[in-house]
C-alpha cells in the first residue's frame, strides 16, 4: 500500500456513537503564568489537569477550546512537565504525547481570553488547576462571571484540584455562594501537608479544603492522591491532578456523549 493510498484517510480513527448530530463543545480554562507570593517561584497550570481530560473528551468526539483568564501564552508548572529534569511527572505519558504534538502545543501559545468568548456556544465549562490558580483564581471577576453564566444557564460546570479556587467566592445572581450546601471536592489538606513536607516550604497561600468548608460546602475527599470526582447536580469537582479523567468522564456522561 502506497502513501498516496492512505494519506488523508479518516475512517481508521476510533468510531464514536453519539446521540446528537452536533458535537458537544467544552470550554477548558487554564491559569496564566504568575509568581508565587509565598516563595517567589514561577507558577502555571498542572499539565495533566489539561492533557488528561482533553484526551478523554476529544476521544469521545467532544470539541474542546482551551482558554485562560488573561489570554495569550500559558505554561505548565515545571514539576508537571514530563520532560522536567526532576522527573516528578516522568510517568505521565499522556502529557508526554501532548508536548510532542506541535498542533496541541500551539494551542498553549496564544489562548483566547475568557471574557472575549461567547459562552452561549459551549455546553460545559471545566476549570483546571495547578499552582497559579491559588494565586490568581479566587478573586478573578471574569472567572466568576463565566461560572455564574454557565451554571445559571443549566450547563455542566466543573473545576478540579486547585482550579476549585475559582468556585470558593463565586456567587449566584441572588448573592449566595455557589458552593454553599453543595457536595464538592478539591485539593485536600492531607495532600497540602504532603506537598509542603516534600518542598520543605509552605507552598500555597491558603488551604482550599478549609475555604470550601468556610463557605458552607460539604467537602469530601477520597484520600491521599487517589483519583476522585464528585457530582452535585450540574456541578462537578475533582480532588487533584490524578482526577482529571474522572471529571471528564462525568462531564461526558452528563452531556450524553
């Protein structure tokens, strides 16, 4: 068989049965690069928190847009990059495949700005985590508006790991906190303790578990670094970086694809 015979063929890709003729569209938000106010080191978003759910969603035929609050170039947290000399994430083959696919890495070079997107064109919003969200997401007005708009339009609304920071102070139109009285998860205190001990420093400026409880959320978790996602109505949350695929699978189920 010659190259000319197979070039451009599409039928060999995985066949996906879908309910609707129009592909579902999911908006994934990642953090812009920032600097830790605790330690002065550069922070970004955690690679697996984008790449793993991106893989799950696109494999099911879902169209994914990657955006950020400020737009422009976004960067992995160094320890989450499987190429990093620390080898902290060297086993992450999904992220390794992502970074070695030029078309995918190009999506991170110039992300659209969240506030400039038409949210009506998306079926779900998923907010990814990493280190930067704990310094940049909690009081971000554009994120709060997007969360409120999607949730009140009865769309799937999700966040996981430290991306849940965007939900802590998010309010609905009546002024109530979105997470109040809802069952949620996110990066746990036991995981923060582990990371602080490994780093020999206090990594995060505040604790997500404590903040969620203070807002009246029913916070739950599955244990140290165990993949876990929770659903409460149309709100989906995931515990940490190993939970992205669980979050994506819940989103897929809720979208009916």
